[in-house]
C-alpha cells in the first residue's frame, strides 16, 4: 500500500486509532494526559512508601507512660484506648485472673482472706503516726500488747506494703501475746507451720531475735521456739526441750543488710522438711525436723522483737507478721505480698481477662496494640505464656495476634506490639489477654495496654 493510498483512506474514512503508529513517549511534548490513563503502579513505583506504625507505636508508648505517671484511669480517644490498671473500670471480665491493688493483672491471685490455720496476723497500716493501738487481724481477736516504746510509725522508710510499720528501738520494746492466749496456737506438734513477715533491721552486727515463744537463752535446756536472725547473717528456727527435739537450721547465709526491707519466712511440712525463704526465694532447707513442738511449761509469752527472757532485742521496723499452724503456706518460690491484699495467693496456671467494649467512630477491620508486662517470676514467652487477641465485633470473633518484643518500657517492665491485625469488621472493640504455664516459678503481670484502631 502506497502512501498516497493511505492518505486517500484517511481522507475518505476518517482518522482512527488504528492509523496511529507506535510513537515514542518523548515525542509527546505538549498537552495533558487524563488521570484515568495513568495506572497506580506507574506512580507508586516512584514513590517512597510510608509506614505510620512507628509513629502510632510511639504515640501509644507515650500514652502509656503518661497514664502511668499520672496514675490515670482507663480512657479512649478517636483512635486509641489506654489502661494501666489504676482501677478496674476498663476490664469487663476475669477468668481465674484478677487485678492486683499494685496495678497489674495476673492469673496468680492475691486476696485478703486469712487461710485456714492462721493463728496470728499483724498488719500495721495506720494513718496515725506514733499510734499505740495494736490489733490481731487473723479473726482470732487475740490481745496484742506492747512493752517499751513500741508504736506504729509513718515515714518514708515504713511504707513497704501499707502506710506505716511497727517500730521498736532495741531497748526492751516488743509486741507480745500472753502465754495463756497462745499456748495452743504455738503448739505445732509434729505438723506443718509457717512463720513469715517483713523486717527492716537498724543493725545486724549482733544477734537480733525476730519472734520467740516460750523460753530462749544460751542454755541447752531451754524450752520454746524462736525464729531468729543471727550475727553471722543466718536465719535460725530452734526448738529445744530438755536437751532434745532440736529443730534448727543455721548453715544458710542470708546476707541481710541494714536499713533494707526483707520478706523472711520459715515453713515446715508434715514430713519434717523445713524451708527458709528470703524475698520469696528458697534460701535453705532442712530435712528430718520432726521434733514435737508442744512443751511451753515455762509460761513465757509470744514476743515479737525480743526474746522471752529479754536477753536480746531487735531494733528496726516490721510488718505483716503471719503465723500459721497446720499448713506450709509457701512450697515453691513465690512473690512476697505487695499489699495487705496479698496474704493468700492462688496460683492459676491459666486465665484471661477481657476489656470493656470501646466504640469506634467508624467500622474497623484492622487493629493493633502495645502491651507492657513484667516477668515477676521466671521468663514468660510472648504468644505462648502471654497471648493477645483483638476483636472489633464486641468479642463475637477474636483474632489472635503475633506480638513482637520492643525495647523495655522501664526497668523490669517489658513491652510488645502488634500492628494492623485483620479482624472481623465492626465498631465494638475489645482485647483479650490470656495466661498459660503460670506457676510459683513463673508469673506474668500485665501492666498496661494501649489499643490502636
């Protein structure tokens, strides 16, 4: 076909797209191209992608920190919900878990009920400095008296779990319960028992008794029992009557420092196995401690802070004194009470809690979250021991997140995240956190959640 014929065809039939040959794009030097003619890929291939998750995560972290610093209750914005468990208002339900007064959620639950076998429970928690009113909180209503200048003291060194602590100066100060009131209660026989409490020593340079019942002295022929801190930084529980039935443990160094709070405990089970605990960690044990603790014929009282024969005196502060007959309350490493709502500890291997529903301003199909948590015992694995699920349809469907670790939120407080998790679309948002493999040697505490939507 000749060029003349082509020209004739164009003249006679009109100019169509088929008559346009392949033209190099560089030949197009004027005019504009309609938006619809440019594919998205032609633009995006030249654009630097932008991920806003870093900004969202930073804002969520700042929100958690601000809420923690201000002790703020749960709240939400148009795109975020924040709860640091200052109270329980942001939680809809628990399954074998609980919010602790120390502002965390765990499946290891502490309550303020006294366990079966409790003989004496002393908790200071006074708002009145120098108060001299002393109460047995075990339910047995034992009369607790004082000698010397023993008192409740409210100062910066006394708020280990409450507002105050008991204070004695080492010069004859003590709390005591009359021998007649405590004879049957201090009679442990050959069975189990627990003695525990918080102590803060002014000095550990010489013998300092913590608690005694019946006689105690340097003679091998004394009677009674004593829970002692010795000058060589060891803890001793001793029973001796007529030179027999010795129950003692002195070989485990506790390394107790002055002016430092410690939770100390001694237990014996029904088989005569004694254990000694420092801050919830087993520090020593003693088998064969099967002596019969039942002879208190010397008529000496239960004393806290001084030996029954007034030979030696403890100086410092103490609180949360607990005596149990018939039960070894602590059998594996434990978390010492962090409040007076922690006398009884129930270890639930599994559990969960679910947030209240948060109403989003529009339908949501992707969600994210920042979670702060503490390894109070052991090391908890993300997505195994701590599992996060998110829902946008009021919990009808939960999507399971795969959390990844972030830098620590604070000393001892871990942080993890998930972004853009696909969920069944809706406007009623919830999170669910589940615990697994929890025990006396593994405890996860959830400290805060920032939900993103």
